[in-house]
């Protein structure tokens, strides 16, 4: 293992200390570094709270900022934050209009966010929940609620964040987030494993010449493991899985996200995008918004994911809206 | 007296924390086979916090005491199992709202709400090799005992017997949830750690009531 670490046990807290030093627009509450919030909440706005394990930056806390999220519970590497931490964030973020929990579909996170919601209710804070479950590789059509949440949650943050900034109600913001969730599909491919600092060795093995299509962002099993192929062939195989579920009949507006898993160069992500755009156009889609870079990583895993959001007239301007967070800046055009 | 009252409920929580302190190492050993070894630690911590929180209350109702215990466990034991136990006590407390004391009927309601809360929050079903595999027979046995008008001591001991049997049966199951799920077939033959916690709870409750 070759990593920039001090004591591996302090990895997450030292990362957080660095982030707070670099970005005064975010801070922590409850005397706990892992209760991550915007320094200045917006009065009367629905609060958006996310959270999950560390090891995925910019996910999750990286999207706390203007026109996106208001707070995040930060867990250990690949571990859920506690219900108590989520509750503390909730209390700070609530500005009288209620709080939407928006996070990925993982059992530890579900249990702790649900518990936090129940505790918040005792304190008179209204909460609602929408989970990202965009990974087409993790369950079949008809069982979408069992799917893992991966990079496509970015679209949920973007849409719900912009809607909340327009001072829409909790029910409205939740409805919009749910709509974005239902219309988002993601498929990933992994080329190399990641190392959890406290474990110190790769979480799984994959051959030098192999790839695994559909692998999750914690190394969960994918759909197929096979010999590495040409980039266009890999994209074609990935996009076939998305196209099997969503049709983009002539002039369907879409937003596309090409996400690097941590060790794949930006150059390669553009090679992936080139083919993805060709495939989408051939399928009849009209690409309105493109995001390329690292949005949801898995430590130093090599690989990428492709997310497609099928837009409508309500979602399009929300995806187009400006945003300003420590890890994501978007200028409305 | 064959009832749990608001006066003796804090003593029951003391028993819970004593038993989980005693069982800490055994639970750690059990959990380390397929989990992350933190079960013994979180249960000991969670019930110690519950006991402290309940004994700090003054003249609180049965419902308030059980709810306070649940909230204290949630805060002190932020693991999956801690959160599930917290949920059980919180939902159980709501089921015995306005009850002056807990007899067989009330504790049947308590355990049904406990089981349902844990199953719902954990999104698990009977047979998934989780704590629900033991909570389910406890709840069902308590309902039957309540229907037949059994005294509390007798009802709890029969519930404990059915829980022990169900715990033994978890050895034949394959884990579907949590970290153990990654081991799937390897979990066969191993007693479920979470289910063990439920057996400890019902046994401590039965023993406590026998001594009243």
C-alpha cells in the first residue's frame, strides 16, 4: 500500500480538517467533525441532507453549498454515519421548512437515516426521504428499489438543490428528487480494486487484463468479468444495458455524467464520452447537459461510470441552474 | 407481584446492562466469525447508556422509560444492531402508551411492536438469519400466552424457550443482510450473532420477573 496517510485511524478526520481549512463556507456542528454543514443556512428553505461512507469524494459532502445541499453526515470509509450525527446535521439544517434526506440505497444508511428521521420527529422537525438507486447492474427491472445508489445521485442533488433554492415546499422538492431518481440510470466498470486505509490491502482481486462491468463503488459484484476490450466496445456493452431500460425516441433531452472512479485519467473519460455521445445520438437522444470528471469515486479504483438522466421540462432548468460548492461549481448558461 | 411497573423497570434495565457486560466477549467472538466484531461492544455500551438514562428519570411512565432507553441506545450504539435495538424499544414504548404496568398482554403488544419495528427498519423478513428470526417467535409466543391468560413469569419463560429453539435453528440459515451476507453459504452452521442478543434480552426479562 502506497498512500498519503498518517495513522490510518485518523484518515477521515484529517481529511475533514483539511476540507474545513480550505473551505470556510462549510463547517461542522455538535463538536463532531463528521457533522458537516453549510456555514450559513438559508432561512425558510427546505434543508437537504445527505450522507454516507467516506472514500467517495466529491461524494457526499462535496455537494454541500449554494443551490445544492445543506449538510452531510460523514461516515468512516465505506461506513454509514450514525443516526445521532445525521440528527445533529438535521437540527442545524432545518430552517422551519423541513428537511429532505437524499442518499444512496445502502442498508446501513437506510437504517441510520430512518432512525434520524424518527428522532427528528420527536424534536418537531419534518423530514422526507428519497434514495438514489440508479445502478442498473445491481438488480433487475421491476426491482429498481433494490438497486445501489451510485454516481447518478449527482443529478438528484442538482435537481432537488435547485428546486429547494427556489423555496419550493418539502413535498415539492421530494417529488422532484424522486422524479430525477426514477429517470436516472447508471452503469459502471471497474479495472482495479481499491484499498480501505484501515484494512491496508485491496478489497478484491482483478486480473491485470480484466474488467468487471457493473461493479459497485465498494467493490460489490458486477454483472460480468471479462478480458479488457477496446474503449468503444466497453462503452457499447455498458450503454446497451442503459438503452435496454430507457428509450430516447427522437429528440429526448438527456443529461450525461461520465464519472471517474478515482484512478482513471480525465483523458480516458473523454474517450468514453466520445463513444457515449455517438451511441446516445444514434438512439435518438438530444444531449443537453454534459458533466465529466470525478463525481463519485471509490478511493483509488480505476474505472468509470456512465449516468444518463432523461430530462423533462421541469428537470431541465434545474439541471441547468448554477451551483457553487467546494467540489462543484456550475455557471448557468 | 407478576408485573413490571414503572418502579421496577429501571432495575430491569440494570439487569440488561449487567448481562450484556457479562456477555460482551462471547458476543464479540460470535460476531467476529462473519461480522466486524463490534456487536459485544455496542450492546454493552448501548444498554449501559440506557440504564443511566432511565435511572436519571424521575417518576416517569413506563412508556417514557422505554422510549428514553431506546433513544439512549441509538445515541450510544450507532451500529446497525444498536439502531435496531433502539428502534425496538422506541416502537415497543409506543405500543404500551398509557399502560400503568406491563403484564402478559402488554408485553405481548410490546414484543410485537418491537419485532415489527426492527423488521421494518432493517427491511428484513423471517428466515433472513437476523435478530428477527428470534424476535418473531418471542412475539408470537407472547400473543398466544396472552390469549390463554398466562401469568407473566410463565409466559416469559415459554417465550424464552421458543427463542432458544429459534436461535438454534438460525444455524441452518444463510445470511442475507449486513456484512455477514458477503459470506453467504459460509454462514451456514454458525449461530446468528444478532439473534443471540434477542435471546439474552428475553432471558434477562424472564429471570427478572421470576425474582419479583
